[in-house]
């Protein structure tokens, strides 16, 4: 098993990673009867995409000469549709440090756009990804 999710009531869950014991809570969003005091389940999906992109870019960067992405940041915006209620669009702005060569940038962009979460999301979810090389 990877994780355990426990419903706490009040439209809140606690999510535990079983191997490490790390946990976080989720709340239903305010536009769906919730308090919005934590990530919603769909927030975690959009955030997982950005986290996966940065992670696989970091893995690839370790094999590239003189590339270090430490301190890079992703900003995420998730847009929902109403009928059916689902994630319609994920917008990600990646502010990336430590990459000078165009060749390396292209390699890292391809790596990000083929990360496991990206490949797992339904193709109907629009993904707008902006790479800002600082």
C-alpha cells in the first residue's frame, strides 16, 4: 500500500504516506460546500503535475553538465468546469534557474512534458505550461 486516506467529517480528510508517515489534510473547496482551509483533492492533482514536472527535470538535470535547478518554482492555477464537475484546465508557470544552454532547456522541457503525472491525466484536461528561464 502507498497511502491511507481517512475521512474526518466536515468534508475533510487526512492523507498519510505509509512509508514515511508524512501526512496532509484536504478540505472541500468553498465552491463545493467546503471550508477551503486546505488543499482540495483536485488542488492536489494540479499540484502533483507541477511537482512531478520539477522532480523529473531535477533527475534529468543531474545528468547534464553544469545544470542545477535548485530554487526553481512552479506556480499553479486550476480551473474547474461545472458540468460535469471536473478539472478542465491546469496552468503552470515554471520559473527555472540554473540552465544557460538552449539545448539543455529543450531537453528539460521535453522531460517535464512527458512526466508520469502528465502522461496519466486525461487528455481532455487542458494543460498550459509556461517555462520561464531565469
